[in-house]
């Protein structure tokens, strides 16, 4: 079953993702993130440095007034946090230029991938029978998941050893805060050794796959393949669409493409520093 990029699909993906972020950030609860619905999208703001501090869905299916952009800037300025707008190319025309005029700078891009979840092609070539994948079921599992994911995310090709330690420390807090009934963490083990993992959530019939990472010493052994296959299989019958957000041209993108995902659109990430 094929599909094409459309405004309706972009709204479903962007708003599904930001609604999950709102749930995970405990928006509206005591101590949780603040939320602003504006210009067809949603802005979230929690603690400084939180991965949930962003705007998604802006300008999708609706015009965006200057007052809407003023409201976004004020929302983040009042909380002493940089404004980050992740802009879909199907948003209202001219938004990129208007953001730039307000001091937003283009920081990068992210590819939004998706596929219809109909139960087909869920075992792409490359399965490693030595790997076991299962949802976490104990506090010990949770800590092993955090260790594995932090290690996988932090160990970039150009990071020095001390940078890795710092990056892991920065990641642990936000990852531990991901607590919601719709959010399932999957731990991959080789024998008894944790070697990677991922996580999935389902919002309005869309399963979002996120946080897939492999411990550096086990890269190239099918860890990401194993966790993506398990997460997709578990979502069959509960969701009709699967999505993932990746760095353009990354190994993660290639791994998802082997399962039939394709690029639906590329978001531009605009950031306005807090002065």
C-alpha cells in the first residue's frame, strides 16, 4: 500500500509527535511542561535543555499571523529558553523568511520517514538470531536500557572520551523522564549483555519509533534491525501508520528504509537563542 506526502499526512505526523511529547513532558500537570496551541501547531516548553522544547505543526493547514509568531517568541522568552521551530515544507508559504527576519537561524534538517503498517515486510534481510528483544519489565531493565541508549547516542565518531561521559550525563535525565503508558522501551540483549534498544509509542493510530541506538562495540551486528522489527510487529493491529525521525543520510535512515520506510518530507530546524 503506497501513500504520498500531503497536508493531511503531515498534520497527522507532526501533531501526533508533538502530542506524544506533551504527554511525555507531563504538559498541564504540576511541574510539567507548558503548552501553547498557536498557528495550527503546538509549542512546548519545559526545563532548559529539554528535548521537548520545540514547536511542531506550525502553519499546517492554516495561515500564521505575526501575532502568532509574537506569541511563540514571548512564550519562550518568559521562560528564558531558546525558541525552536521544526518547520514542515508543507507549512504556509513564507514562514522560513519570516522566522529568519525575527532572528531565527537555520540549525539543520531532519528527515521524517513513514510507512503504512499493514503487516507486510516486517522482517527485512539481516536478522541476527543471537539477539533477543523484549520490552523492559523491571527497574533493572530500565537502567540497562538507559545505559545502552546513552552509550549509543553519545559515542559519535568525532567525540573524545570525556565528551562521551558528559553527553551520557546530559541524556540520562531526559530519558528517565520518558514515562507514559503509551511509551514502551525495548532492550536488545546478546546473551545476557545489553547491546542496544529503542522505544515506541502509539498516538491516534500512529506508531512512532524513537531512540534506536546500539552500543558502539556491537554496531554492524543487526541490533537496530532487531529492535525495529520487534516494534513494528507489536504495533500491527494497533496502528495503521509508522513513523520515525532521523538525521538525513544516517545509518538509522538506511536501517528504516530496509523496512519500507521512505522520506515523506524534510523538516528545517530554526532556532532563536534566548538573549
